C-alpha cells in the first residue's frame, strides 16, 4: 500500500489518507480481506502523528470500508454495504468541494469568480459526459 502525502495542500492529512485508501479499494489495488499496516507502523512510515492515522482508520471503519479487530489487525471489508458506498460518495464530493473552495479563497478569488469558472467547466463536462440519474454504478468503457 502506497500513500503519498502533500503537507502543503491544505487538505488535512487524515483526509488524504482516507481518500487514498478509498481510491485504492475502488481501483482494486486493495482487495477485500487485505490487511492494512498497523496504526503505529503507518504513522512511522508516513512520519505523522499516531492519532492522525487512528482518526483516518476510525472514520474508514465507521464508513464500512475497513474493519479493525483488536489483536488481529485492520482489514479491507469483504463487501462495502450500499449505504456506506453512498455515504463515501457524498463525503468525497464534500471534501473535493471544500478543498476547491479553500484553494480559491487562498488565491483570493471572489465568490462570483469561482461560481462563473465552476459553472463554465461543469457545463463543458456535462456536454461530454451526460450525467445518469441517481447513484453511479460501475460503468464499462
């Protein structure tokens, strides 16, 4: 499992860890039943505070992505419940939006400038990729 952190991104470290683990699960890089490093080991490897890893793991556990079993370790769950998938999707969208707005604020853009730019790209994106109604399932390309 490879995790790369960007300490200057403005996104909290625990969220970066969560996002990368979720991405690796979604891509199949991490398979159901795979064991994750211990909290202490990952904290040492990434050179971050133990509590940062513990927070990421706790939130992933609450979302149904992983299961931590005292004395056994932390594992990718066999199947993520549909409710958890929906929650992860909305959480990811919230995090992306917050990150986008934080970066725009850091660059001192006015809300109207951000809105116009976003709407321009959203319109172009919708033209290229008509959005399905409801949650997106796996799509074959």
